[in-house]
C-alpha cells in the first residue's frame, strides 16, 4: 500500500467520484460497537445494505446489545471485553453461527481478523493494544480512540508507516483538518486550529464550576457522547488530548497548533496558510459525518445528517479558551512540550480522575488538580522519558494511574 498517510500532504487532490455503487463491499471490524461512535457507525452500515460486511464487533460489557448488533449485522465474530461474560454471550448467540470470544485474547483476535478497515472506538487506554495490533493488517484504521496517539503517538505512527496503514481520523476536528489539508504542503501551513464548543461550563464562573454535579458535566450543549469524553469536554481536557493527537497525525510543530472556542460547533477545524488563506470545514454536529468520510474516503457516502443552513444559523462566534477556568488545556500542552511518555502519564491520570468524578468521589475541579499533581510527581520520580516500544508506553500508563490514585488519596485525606 505504500507509506502511511493521514493528510495527503504533498500530493495532488484526488479526483472527484460521483458514485460509490461500483465499490466492492468493505470488510469492517468495529471495536467498541456499543459506544456512541460504534452505534453511529452501525447506523450508517444499516442504511447502506450491500456496502459492508462485518468481520467482528466488540464491546466492553454490554452483552445483550452486542449480541443484538452481531445478529442484526451478521457479524462473523463477537467479542466481549470481560472474560466473565463469555458464557452469557455464548448463550445469546447460540445457533446464530457467530463465533464468540472474550477478554484481551478475544480483542486481539478481532484486531487480527482480516478486514479492509478497522474502526478503533474502544474508550481509553484499553483500546491501545488492540488498535496497535490492528496495524498488522496493513490496510485502513479509522481512528476514534484518542489514547492511541496521545499515549503512544510516535510509536503508533511509526508502526503504521512501517505496515503501510492508512490512518483516517474519526474525531470531527481531525476529520475537518484532514479535509482542509488535502493537497497541502507542510511548509505552506501556518496553523491548524481545532475548535471547541466550550462545553456546559463555558460561561460559568470558577466558583460555580467548583460546585458542578455529575449531571451538570454530562449536559453537553451540542454533542451526544459517552460519559468519559463528555466530562473531558466539560474540563476541556478533550481539546488538550486532541492537540496531542493532531501533533502526531499531521506532523506539524506544536506551536502551529491552536484552539478556539466556537459554541455553535459548526466549524470543526480551520487551517491557515502562509498566503493568508484560511480553509475551514463546516458541518452540523453529528459524528456520522466524519465516520462516513473515514469509511468511504476517497469517495463520499451519503449520511443521514442534518444539512447545514448558514442563513438559518445566522451567526457563528469564536472566542479564545480560558485556561484559568479550564487548566486541563494548559496541562495537556505542557505534557506535549515535555514529550516522551509524559502524555501517557497525563492521559492515565486523567482517566483515573474522571472515573473518580463520575463516581462522586471528587469535584470537577479536582480532575485538573489530580492530573497536575500526577505530572509533578512523574517529574520528581524521573518518569516521562522516551519510549522505544509499546511496553514502555504501557508502563508509563500504569505509573500515571498509580500517581493519580496517590493524588486522590491526598485529596480525600
């Protein structure tokens, strides 16, 4: 397949194609099938009969929904992440002809199953190993799991290049950048600017944010997402993680990556060029748009999304991010600047802190405080050095979780 690519930088734009009906069916594996990205993907698949065959579906613990989806989409393999749920999945799929597996071994089996495209949508660092294993397919990876590049960006991209894998981003912001960069040359790019909605606390004073509840944090104004990513959006850690992703995806210096708050979530990314031009990608906030692109590129498939009507919207507004009220963005930038495995520590600490918040053990502002303390402790312990292999990344992830647990203990004390 040649060298891995995510942007088409240095190449001419591909010719337009007006029909996708002549394309052969795509063999697709969906890892994280019962999450918001997985369900949106399977919604598209169901609306395009004959366009796809499902090689494998995986889920963390939702046995019943996984079984229903596997039967509905005639999957060859269904995998449940929890070993203890294997027997229940076997019962649910008895007589269906669908193969069943569970646990880490099952996820790795799904990753290794021949497919034209694997959608990596397992939430958190748990999705890193299966997505890395999927690079051995040497085909297309539709990447929705942030942790692959946040925690292991250099190693992950190097392995993708070695295997000749095409990585297409599924995040709406990175998908927008991907589209705005087609045909661009690296030296012509002045800045890639990711947009942020500002989340539910955009206009809240710091004192009110300190009192925010779980329900407050999960009340996103524009997007329907899983709990963890919705909390990350509320703290703006999500945008910080996306900056780290963009650094690896698009191979631009960190100082050419920016963030602007755009409450309407219509503009998803802006790319500024040295001639003064700015190219923006716009769409209604619906994840089926970037998913459809990742599945069909370089063609485009019809998605049942609301069509953009700028006249009806009337006004699009933009404002700088407030890193005083949302320090997670600053912490992510600091981890990116530190390099090595420090982003893996950042991500792991954030996962532990967000889980504690969702369980009602800490306040929302304690998330950033926990991550900050964890990063400082990592520096004190001499952690965060360069990774030479995936095992180094996993060790850094474990260290970040340990440090965050210790930080949480201090908070409770």
